[in-house]
């Protein structure tokens, strides 16, 4: 009977098994992709990649310095500013010499300064030479509205990175590009920390957990969200600089174009692009942006899946407390959840953007973000759940294997300690709370798992039986009196007849 009742223990352990689930992980990948597509990372590998890298690096450093930055240069307006920092329009120029840098800011036909009213941002290592050259241009009357050469220091702005650093930032696999990616992804990862914390805290309170416990779990989930988003963002940023990523854009574009041929497909592509960029896009511009977004999402999804499964690989290879079968299963479950989350983000962002544009006070951008989060979390959780349930038929979880050992040990402990049914139920309840993933992993790493389980839970048994009321045996007179009562109460009717019948029986036999 007791072995059947361990089903309660299995149910409690199943609940504990989901404790590590962090819903934001399904939104981490698409959120990283969305952020990276708001930069000019895709242009770093082009002919003018050093300049684009310099624009992004200087803009990022302005933001980190507390300035309000509006990157207006993405509209490609002729002779327009690359960004506006605290109300000051800035045009960034980065060439391999100060002369080339400054001269590129002047019209080749007329020789006049092309960016009237804007600061000219130059490489940090070229600043002094650039100021000297600008003074000469002012003296020559090449800067409209400026006659004092001393104004050169107000026109020329020293960039936060050198030309060599900007060139390295545009390339993959060096310290400058890694440092830039670290700072760039720290911004969006801080956002992930807040969202992950909020989601986890809300879930905990809905489940009825006390505030202190909810805060503790939410803080851990927030940090996990930050770490997942940060690591995935840095690795993805490096991969997006490679030739493989550029080829992936071409492949993705053919698929997006096929979708956009239908009326509904074109509408979805336009809405996704608009939600991602925060401005109305349609046609070829929307197709190009979504193609890059799809490419980035594929890369980020793979990277995020690897990041999520990395700790399992460590446990299997180093700690030896997880099986490789479990690693494979987790890899597939994580991959399905992250992939579904990416798809859910796009659909949710498009839907949210459409609703946001229709609802006053919300807006396309806010609607897209809210819809993307809701879509990615819902689709990701659903995808991972379905995949796990399907794989349960093929690969048994390590925790289920350990649970079988525990279910074998507990009834034996109950019998050895002469437990009543109520006491055994109490033991099941206590053990169920202890059966966490960490406990199962520690148990898996043991050579003698039955012994480990027995030692782990014997203290629970002792604590339970120590609560029993002391039992005092009766004296001999009480026992004899009870026996006499029992004998006197026996029904003797029919006994005499049975004895007479036995005595009258005589076997018939002849002696030879």
C-alpha cells in the first residue's frame, strides 16, 4: 500500500522540477536580436564599416556618460547629422589620416563645409591635427558663417575612440570589438534583469508564496535573465560580423520575400519591421529589415540554447551529477522553447504594434514590445512543454530515475521504523519538499544511491517517531485478567458432540 502512495511524492517532485524555469529566457534571444538590429552592426563589414563602427561606439559612450542620444543618421539624409547628443547635432568622420577625415567634411566641388551648425567628430588620436586643419579652413573662408579660426575647437569634437579602435570594433575577434560588445549588451541586459525580476515575482505571488520567498526567487531569476541575455548578446554580436552572417541574410531575405508575396504576409512583415524599428516601414525596406531580424534571431536562438544548456554540459562532464541523456533532452527542450519564443516574439510584436497604433496613449513601439514579450513567453513555454512531454516517452529524466530509487527506499524505512499510515504520509510530505533538482543531481553523482537516500531521510524518520507518546506495558495481572475474559467469551457449544463422535470411531482392519 505504501509503495502505491509514493505517487504523492512523485507529484511533489514534479512541481519542484520546474523551479528553475525562467520564462524570460524565451524572450532573451529575440530581445537581443531586436536591440542589435537597432545598431549599425550589419554595416560593420562593408567598405565604410570603420565609420559606422565609430558612429555606434561614440554614440554608446555618450549614452553611458548620461547624454540623451538620438541616432538620426539612420534616415540617410544628405548632409544630415549622424546623431544628436543633448541637443547638439554631430557628424562623425573616421579615416586613416587627419587630412582625409577633415577633407571629407568639405564639398569636393565648392570646398565649403557641408555640415553647417554641426560638430565634426574625429578619431581621438587625430583631434589636434584636425583642429589645426579646421583652423586653416576657417581662415580660408571655407566654413560658412564662421570667421574666427579659434572656433575650430568648438566645431571639431574629439571622438571617444581612436581610428584603430574603430577599425577593430568593426572586425570580429579582438579586444576592442569585445569591449564594445560588452558595453553595448550591458544596456539591453539591464532591461532583461528588470523584466525577468518582474515576471518571476508576479508568478511567485500568484502561486501564493510569501513576499520574502518571492523576492529571493525573483532576484535570482532577474540575474539569470541578465546573464543569459548578456552572454548571448556578446557572442551573437561577434558572429554577426562574420561572412556566414552576411550569407545568412541573403538566405533569410528569399524566405521573407516569399512570405511577403501574399497580402497577409506583406502586412505581417510590415508590422514586424515597424514594431522593431519604431517607425513605419513597408515594401523593400521592411523586407530587408525583417530579413536581417530573422537572420539575427536564428543566430541568437542557437547561441541562447547553447548558453542555457552550458551548465548541463558542465554537470555531465565535470560534476558528474547529470547524465548525457539528460543533457541531450534539455538541449532539445531548450532549443524548441527558444525557437518558439523567437517566432512568438515576431508574431506578438506585429500584433502588439497593430493594437498599439490603434489604441490612444500606447503607440506602435510600446505595443510592439509588450506584444513581443507576451508572444515569446507564451510560445516559448508552450514549445518547451510540448517537446518535453514528447521526449518523456523516449528519454527518462535523471530525476525520474532517482525517484524510483527513493520510492524503493522509503517504504522499507517506514517498515523499519514501524510507522503508522499517518506518520508515513508525514514522511512523504517532508521528503517531497527535499526532492529538488539540486538534491537529485547530488544523488545522481553517488555510487551507492540507495544508501545515499537512506542516509538522507533517516533523520526525517527519527524526527517523526520521536514525537510519539511513550508506551507503558501493562502488569502481569492485567494481562492474565484479559486472557481469562477472552477464554470465558469463547462459544463452547458443539465441542462435546465433536469429542463423542471422535471416540466412537473405530477403524475396521484384520490382522494377518
